[in-house]
């Protein structure tokens, strides 16, 4: 079983790329989910070359993002980040994937090729 979590919804916004002096790049995609009574806005970070995958995304476009939660501690404070590693783009006007389709995609990524 994978520790990846699928987040599905529509693109709310894509923030500009942040570049750091070390050459590290980060970009944030905000996904609006529709599973709850109230919409949730989930910021998902894409690092390094993965940031390029966000090019061309349009507001209200359906997406499914596989994310990993990362946490750390610094000076007694705790931080959580949501890092995207796989992005599946839907076409404008296309229905979002079902939970069964997402689970099938997760099952495929768990296979070991040897």
C-alpha cells in the first residue's frame, strides 16, 4: 500500500514559482475540493522540475494530484507540507475521475517491476 494520498478537485490558482539562491525551485497549486459540505482549498507544493508540470493549468480544470505529507520540527515548532509528485490533468468540461479510478491508479504505482 502506498502512503500517497489522492487529492481531487478543480484548480483554484497556481502561484508563481519561487526560486531560492541555492537554485531550488518551488511552486504551489491550490486545489479546490468538492467532497465536503464546504469547499476546501488545499495548497500543494511541487518541487524542482515537478514545478514545470503546473504550466498550462487553467482555473476550474479538474485535476487529481497524488501527494505525500511531510513534517518536521524546528526549535520546538512543528511544520507540515503537502508535496505533489504526480499530476493528472482533466480536460475542461470533463468530469473528475471517480474514487475507483483513483484507487486503480494508486494500485498501478505500487507495482514493483522486478
